[in-house]
C-alpha cells in the first residue's frame, strides 16, 4: 500500500529528525536526517525496503563519522570559565600597605590579600596587576599605563 509513497515516509522521518536537532543542537539528529534523506532517495528510485534501510543506515553512519566531527569543531566555542583564585589572574588591585619582595597588602576584588612583588617595592595607592597566586598571596607587578 505504501510502496509507491515510501519516499514520503522517509522524507517525513527526515523532517522529524531535523526538528529534534533544533532542540538538541548536537548535530547527531541532523546526520540521522541525512540518512533518512538517503533512504528517501533510494525509495524514489524504487529500491526495496531493505535496501532503503541499508542506504539510510550507511549514509547516517558516514555522516556521523565524517561530517559531524567537522561541524562540532566548526560551531563549538569553548568558553572555559576561570573560577576561584584563578579568576583573579590579570585583574587590577590597589596597594594598601607597601608591597615588597617578601610582604605587603592589596585590595583585590573587594578583598584584602597579602601580596608580594618580584621587582621593586610598590607604594600604597598604586595600581597593580595580579601576575600569579601562591596560596593566599598574590604576586603583583605595577600596572602599565598606556602610552608610557
């Protein structure tokens, strides 16, 4: 009964898979939809149902193995969010107590931190940049002023 219209069934399956893909955005269902289109093409050329299913499966697997990894690399943006103390690296701080190579205090993100510098001493009121964090101590350097 549906032999002449099998291609429409495959096409409907492809459309359903594309709709599911819009919800998942993982490119898996899109590849399966491509397989369903392959099955639809086989049905349109009069292939028996078993051949249609084989074509659909082969096309889907081929797309999953070849096209999906490329699409994932192309459209996936990795945004690693720094957390904890690591989030303070590169931030500005203000010197509260003179910072030397062995001790000092800075105001960083609203908190008071012990600090040290690897270079010359830095006086209170100066702006510094956090270069590293060693335990509960920040290693800072003078903030560079643009144009100087």
